[in-house]
């Protein structure tokens, strides 16, 4: 068992760290304060090939693996949670469904420019009444055979990352019912300029202020027949595979935020003095740091294991759920401890740890809440229908 990273992965990590120090860190506070999407930074990441890391070169990607992608997301999150989420949502949720189910024509038209960073992607799944219960989807699509045929979509999506910034959206909609009465869910490719489609309000969020999260509104939105992704009724299967991969990226994001919190805590605990000593020399603080370091190492190992299983073509669904569950809860504990270690300074915006804490909360919600991850894991371990 070789736990050393391959040279290309170390080079990728170092490249992102160097770029982050030079180009990203100086602009974070301004963008977060103004809740401004980092358009220029995202474009630069596209030029660097970081918006299509895990996809083959013939699909516009960098031809690297899932482990490389996880490392990239961790490194971005270690500096800026908003940017990591933008890239994760674009890659895992926007591009990956096309990689999984797109025809050659769809990949050439939509995936290639997305993987090359020319177009940002997003995924429209969640609705006001359908979050964890994705089977409760109310957005509908009916086929209109007139004028060559098209699908007419009506409905509303909510909490969509990259809303308003994306040029291509992958959207789920009901196209009928199955024999057992459950909804037939299909997936569609919707471009920003499609008539009948508009972006609604953008959310004011607890954290991740520079990422855009908002509504997608469809009113007699007419989508060409060849914009259906996969066969009719395959949207559910595509969405499940998409979320499995997305959980790896959110786990990596959680690890990056936790590592940032640990780095800040170590530096502060060495410099801050009370009672004539660095506070890190008191076991109350030292033990908190030790727990943070141990849990972060364990979380990273779970994320990398899930990525490795995926790259080996093996079943990684449960491993991804375990990685996302553990890493997200570690991130919440680590960022909370970082604020505690910083004391009053940790509660003010002058220091970064309060932002890490706010940003980390999303990792326990996105791509399935911690409770949904426990359902996935429990069903696998027990072999029972856990509800």
C-alpha cells in the first residue's frame, strides 16, 4: 500500500497553492463583503484547466482522476470556501451528468466548453417542496410534437448553486408515472437563453457569500427534444450517480475548510500569550488542536479512499457517503474549535475563522444532509430498508 501522492498530484496541489497565494487571497475579503461572484478568478481557473480536471481530454477535460479533483477542491477550500463550492458544483453537478449520460453530440456541444471553462455549469434538482425527498419533484415536462417536437418544462427549482452565473443547467422534471405510481424523472439540458427560463431571486446565505445560490423558474420553457439527457425516465439514475460523485467533492471541501481552521489555530496558539505563556502550551488548547489534526487526517483518508474506489471503477457509493458524512461533521467541529481557540478574536471578521465556521455548515447540508448519508450507510450495512 503506497500512500505517497503521485508526482502529478503533488504538482497540481503546489500549483493551486501558489496561485491561491498570489491571485486568490488578496481578493477574498472584498468579494465576500460585496457578495460578488469571482468571475475573473473562475475564468482563470478555466484557463489553467481546473474546471474539467476529472474528464477525458476528448471531452475538454484535463484527463486526470477523481483523486486529483478532490485534492484541487480541498486546496481551493483551504483558501476560499465560496470558490471551492463554485468549482465543485460546476464540475460534479454541472459537467458530470453530461459525462455520465450525454451523447457524443451533447458532449461536444455542451460538455467540452464547460470542461474548458468557457461556460459555467449548474444542476437543478432541489425544489421548494422536494429536497431530500427528490422523488417529490413537482417540476414537469410534457412533450409537444408540434413544430418538430420539444419538451415544455414548467416548475421551480431552489437553492441552486451557480444560479445566474451558469450558462448550462442540468434540470430534472417529471415526465410521467411508473407502473408502481412513482414519478418518472427525466433530465434535461437547459441553456441560459432558453425562452421561458429565468433565474429568480438569489439567496442571502449564512456563509459562502461570493457563491451564487438562487431559484430557477420555468414557465412553458421549450427545450428541443435532443436536449433530453439520457433516455426518458433515466433522470433518477443519473441524479443518484451524480450525487455520489458530488459527495466526494463536498467531503474534500469540508477537509479544506477544516485544514484552514487548524492552520489558523496552530499559528494563533503559538503567538497568543496568556499568563505569560503561549496558549498552545496549555493542555486545554493543545488537546483541541490534537483532536482537530487527528480527525482531519481521518477525514482526508476517507475522501481519498472514496476517490480511489471511483477511479478503480469499483462501487464507491457507500464510501462517498461515509467520507462526506464524517468530513462535514469534522469540519463543523474543527471550525467551531478554531473560533473557541481564538476567543473573542475568533468571533469578529478581522480573523478568518468565523468565515470558516459559517462556510463549513453547508457541507453538512449540500449533496444530501448528514441524516441522508446515515440512511445510505445504514441501508448498506444492515441490508434493510431504513426510513
